[in-house]
C-alpha cells in the first residue's frame, strides 16, 4: 500500500517488512510490523495482530514521540539498552509511555520501564513521585518524596502539576524540614560564668561566623535534602572538622591565654545538640503517604 512506502519503521537498522501503519494522535504515520506487535503486545492495536491484514492506517491515541519510543523498545531485547532509551525521555514522555504500554499490554517493556523508574528515584524524583501516585506504589512514593524536597521555582512548577489535595500534602510534608533549618541559625545564649554573668571571651563571634559561613554557602535545597535523605544535617554542616577549626580559634583567643574555653565549648556543643535533637525529632521518619491519608483517608490508601 502507498502508506507503507512512505512510512518507515522508527528503527533505522530494521530490515523487517513494514506491513502495518499506525497513526499517532497528531496524525503522523509510523510504519511497523504486525508479527512483532502480535508477539510482544496483548492488544496493539487489536488482538491477534499477526493474524489480521489491515490495509488502512490504524489510529492510536498516543502522540508521535511516545509511539515511536514504544515501537523502538519493542524491537530492543537488551535491558540496559532499553533503560538507556527511556532515560533520554522527559518525565512527561515516560509517564505517557507507561500509560501506552499498559494500554497495549506490552508487559515485558512495561516491567523494564517500571523497574528503571523505581531505580532512578534519586536522579528523577518527580518522575518516580508521579508514577508512584498513579500506581499507588507507597514504597516508591515515600522514597521519592524525600528527594523532591526543595524551595525553588522548579519545585513549585512540579507541585503545580499535582492535584490540589496532593499539593497540600506535599507542602505539609515539607514544613517540618523547613522548621529544622531554622534551628541551624538559632544560636544558644552564652553560658553563665562564675560571676553569674553571660560569658564572653572574645572568640565566640569568630566561631559563630565560621559556622554560619558554612551554612550560608549551602542552598536551602541542599539543606533540605541533607536532612531528609541522609539525616546528616548537623554532622554535615556542623561537621567535626568545622567544630575543631572553630573551637581552636575560640580556645586560643586573646583572653583564653592559650587554654581551651570550656564555657564556649559547652555553648558550641549545645548548638550542635539542639540541631541534632530537631533532626532526630523527625524520627520515625515522616511519610508522605501518611500525610496524604491524613488529609483525606478516602483519596489514597494501600489497597
């Protein structure tokens, strides 16, 4: 047929006969092979594809980019190669691809895509998050939620793609982590010396400046992820190396006469302990799925 002659298989190296033409949702014609669709799908675009002779283009409710990606993946037999192809697609395209694979029952490719999405949570958190929402995958949802934490335009754009209930849940999920960051800058008051007065030996200001400088070089987003993912907020940004360096300045300030300043050291330890306590208070770890259920128990469950 004429359409076959001008509609090629999207796999350029493929030499199989193009005996079926698919039409994407935009109207683009794409060549493919009935026998391949019959063998690798359950209903693409109709049952028993390898036994049906179709002389006209078959309409598919899938856009061209996704339809071509699907056909290319059906040709591929190597899992690593398939995952590499999926990784090149945008989040929207991957989600549309998954929907198309489910529609046409291409289970083998669908399993590869689903596994890749779950394994890519750290690199593509919003993709994994939205996939998990659509498929009620609680484990992936709660894991991905930690990686989505941020306070920037990009995060706001992603949240805007969510329904109202889920967006509310996400902001509520982020709130306690933001609160912990405030703790980083809440400096404890000076210790009281033997004269019952606030202690000051001249070195604390330098120490506090060093700590806040370290924090100031980190974005809110990096702090959020350090706290939520690694639970290392205090140990990373109030690190032992930084404490030693700063305490050295405090200990050997002009008024300390070369001796460690115990009161400044106590104050420094209280600062770190305060931060650690706030981070620890998030344990057991807040789960996004629990917050979503709390807002509306009927909207999301594990069944």
